[in-house]
């Protein structure tokens, strides 16, 4: 993982910014459970663990401040909980719904550890995000034995608020519009194609003394961002065995 970013130096902002670059690795786990309360209803609950990502690299300062120094920090990346519901209406139509919570508030502020020259305070990355949420609905249409068509719509609440937004990551709430398809090439091999367009809300960036933005370093930055995102994904799924027949149970009263 590489994290390049401009690092503010409040007392000496006129001399320029620092640049933090590094890499590292972390580990975590995922877990999930699937419930089938009725033959046509499937409920899935998933969890992805948090990761404390340790980053080691170099903090490059302006030449007047001594150049580059070895540095390290830790990013407290979020855990995630997702809930999905799949309801088959008839042999052709299936409705889908998803709710996802991401614990971005745990990222807080990352402190950069480095042996800096006297007079230069400890540097921080004050992310200070809130939690993120995603809500989506969709539908599948079984067009043939081999072809399945999909469409969906979602709304995502960004973890980045106006009070901490920067031009490096000018994120904001967005709407998702998605379409996709699956085609069974032959038994056990399926091709998937999906396209999503994200309509991102108009975004303002206000880094100034009056705004209270923690990234303020003595130089005011005020602006607006217009953005959209296009995502195209292609995948192949190979299955080595036949899916098991659903387990059914009967209650017999005599």
C-alpha cells in the first residue's frame, strides 16, 4: 500500500508542504452467514474486519527544513457490516436489497512519527471521518436458461463531511445507477458484465481559519468540485461442482 499526500506544516506553511510516501501491509478477516427463511427468500449478513494499516516510508520536507526523514504512521481502516435480501417473485423475476455500514469514524487522526528538527511540531493526518452508509435496491430478470439481466439503484452517504473535506479526496454523497448481465458460456463457466454511473453531489472545499477545518495550515483554500464516476467490471466465474439441491423440511402431524 502506498500513501502519497501533502502534509501541512502550520507554523511554517509559507515554506511549502511536506510529502509523505510509504508502504506496508495489514491483515484482517471476513465472515458471513446466509439464511433461507422461505424457499424464495435468502438473507445474507456479512462482516469484514477492521485493519490497522501500518505505513513506513519517508517524510520529505522543504529544503529549508532539512530534507527527508524516515517516518511511519498507522491508518485505522474501518470494519464493515452488510445485510442483503434476495426475494424471488416468480421463475423470471427476483428483487434485491442491500444495506451496508462502514465504520469510517475509527480512522480518526493518524500521527506521523519522525525525528524532526527542533521547532517543527509533530505532524498529523486529521481525517476525522464519520461513518458511511449505502442503501440499494435492484432486480434480476432471467431472460433465458443462460442469460440473466440486472439493474439497480443506490444511495451512498459519504463519510467525509464539509468540515474536514480536502481537495485531495473531495468526496460527497452520491447516487448509483447500475446495469449488468451474466451469461453461462457452458456448464460451470459464467461471464459477468456490469456498468455503474455515480452521480456525485456538488462538493465544496473550505480550508480556512473560519471553517475550523483541521487541515488548515495558515493558507486558505476555498473551491468547488464537480465529479462523476464510471465503473466497468468484467469477470469470469468457474464452478467445479454442481450446486446442491435446496434442503427442505416437512412437518407431519398425526
